[in-house]
C-alpha cells in the first residue's frame, strides 16, 4: 500500500501547471529531485515512508541533537496533529537524526528514506539541521501550515548525499533605511534557514539611522536612531535585543555579520556627535535616499576613539567571526584619506578578534591579511575596477559575490514592480539565478570565492510583506548558487523545482512574486 501511495504522490507532484508553462520532465518527477537548493547527489528508489501517529523522532544523546529534533517536531506537529515524541532511546523506525563521523564536513548530511523510516546522518549539528530542511521539502507543502491538515505525509524513498559548494551563503537585511523589529528579523531568519543560508548580514548603520546601542556613545541610538527614510520613527536594538537576534540565528545555524558602514554613510553618527565632523558642526538628521555626501573626519583622533569604542562593544556581543566595516560610496572622502582611514580601522577589528569584511572598494586601499571584500558591482562595471578586485583576490583577499544586477533583492523585477529600485537594472528571476559565482569575476581565482550573498536594501521596503515580495522567489536562487554543485546549475530544471516551492511559501504565509518565468502549480 505504501508503494502505491508513494507512486500516487509522485504523479501528483508532477501535476498540472499554469497554462502555457512547460510540464516537469519525467526524470525530475520524484520529490527527491525537487529540493532547493539542489542536493549534490540524489538517488530515488524504494518505498516511501509514511509519517503516522506512531512516528517518533529519535535524536542523538546530546543537547544540540535534541534541540534539532524538537525543532523538527515543532514544525510537524501542528499540521499532522501527531504527538511525534522526541527521544534518545528505542524507536528505531520513524525519523532518526544521527551524529557520526563521515565525509560530511561541517554542514553536509546524508538522508535515507524507505518503508521503515527516514534517517538523517551528519558529522556536525549544522549538517543535521540542513538535512531537516531537506526533509521538510520532501513532505507535502501543507506540512508548513499551523493547523491540522489531512495528509497523507509521505517521504519518497531514496538517498540524498549533500554538502555545500561554498562555506559562506549569506543574505543581508538593511535595518538602517527602515527599521525592523527583533520579531521581524527572526521571521526572516526562519525563511533563510529553510534554504540553508548560514550568514545573516545586518546593515546596522547608515545616513538615515543608527540601529545598535553603544554604551559609550548613547546618542547614536537615542538621537541617530530616531528616524528612517521618509521620516518615520526609526528605532534601534538594545544590546539585549541584538543578542536575542544572535541567539535565535545560532539556533537556526546562521552566523550574524554586523555592519557599521564607514567612513561614508555616516550622517546618523555625524548628527549625533558634532565632534565627529571636521568643522565641529553636527548636520541635521537625514531621511532621504541620496548617497555619498557624508564622511567621518579622517584627520581627527576622536574619530578613531569612536571607531574603537563601537567595534569593541559590538565585537563583545558578536560571537561570529566577522565584522563588516562597509567602505562603499565614500565620495566625500578623498582617496588618500580613505586609504588612511582603512589602514587605521582594519587593525582595530583584528584587535577585537574579528575578521574584516568590507565592500569591494576596500581593495582600492590595503586590505588586511585575511580580509574579505564583498563585490557589488555590475556585469558592465569598469574593467579597471574589476581588475583591482581580481588582483586583490590573487593576493589573498577573499571574495563574497553580490553583483547588484544579479543578486540585489531590492532591484525591481520588471518596470511595473511596485517596490524596489532600478539603478542596477531590472533583475528578473532568471537573471538572478543564471550566473556562476566561480567564473563571474574575470581574473579572480576560484579559490578566492568564499561564497555569495543576497542583499536587501530597504529604501522602499517597510513591511514583512514587502520583504517577502522582493526576496521570494529570488532568495531561493541565491541560496542555490551558494550551496549546490555547479554541475546542477540549469535554469530549465531549476524553474520547475522553484515552482514546487510556491505552495510551501503560501502555507508559510510568504507573499511571493509570481514571476511569469516560473511554471507555478495551478491553484
């Protein structure tokens, strides 16, 4: 009976699409082949496993293993209505999470499904967690709902063996142009985790608002955090708020990368403290969207006291490896001053135990040993600028790729998109997916590429619904670029797998953009 039900499920999964869309190729029909990001190896076969009221979740006898098992149970219980006990003993059938040595690396896993159960094996807890995300996608989309659904809850038979292509798979949320609460950031973290993204870059300061409390410079938040684009009330994170974000991200195996943008994009700081300005006069708070007009005073020693205090306090509450110092669009800083500033600031980051990340303009200065440059240029960016970044990569600077006309989530999909910007061009779903990070930047060694990151700037983004609409479906493509082997990269196959995510997003309450490039299932 389970074999018959599994066959019916595979047929249903390959079912009708909207008019005019190409149907899924038969070879891609198995739900094991519908996962996003695409796994490294997929071998369908054997009977499906059916989750029932007798299913238990067996976990390793460790705190991390039990927490992951409880996380999985919390996802499955509302929709199935089953108890799904989490236990370290007995219950060799059902769903098993196992930690054991193997060729999985830090984040890889193996998932085996058959009539008797589903087993996810990994060497490290992060791998187990990523395997759980795959299991979610192997179950019907209704499993994501928060009320009891009819089922059946079948997991197709077969084996998935999976490890990521890149160690850094990021998404950036700009909380400076518009402020987002702790709960809103947590919601985004949950969305990122579903697609195995492991870095959350928070853009914490800009001209329009300073969003992280610094005890030694309190007006940064009480005054500099009091507004946002358009003149709203703004807001900021207390240290406890920020630590809660960090804790929650860690529970989803994401590392928080805080960014303090400097020496430009600093009007909120300059407005808060007159002494940071070369003329000693504080400018007014700013609620517009122009860039490039602000700069810390490179020649004043108080500037470096300020930077030292901010980095020291932020590093103390950031357990992650990285601290982002921005460095882009510093048009009001001379090149000589820019180089001087970066030469002073990078050692401060190292002093407090963090690795420097900066926007790729950092490569025009002297990137510190071990520093990482985040490239945000365009396909047609000046060749000399690209060559500068590539030369730095050849000399040991790591690269995170965020080309704005490929992976900026705030770019409009089409001319008619009601949100977003178009200064980098229109970025439809295919364009966001259809490029290879390994060969994107001419002259940059493939070994220098640490990964990819999809930034979401928020000049026009105000609500959760705005985030959903601009991030989905493009965020899934960015996640695949970071995780999946280059050999799996194929738009025609990907758009079919992407289409299968639509019902899942609907079940999760994600109001995504229904791109006509994707054959979404008929409602």
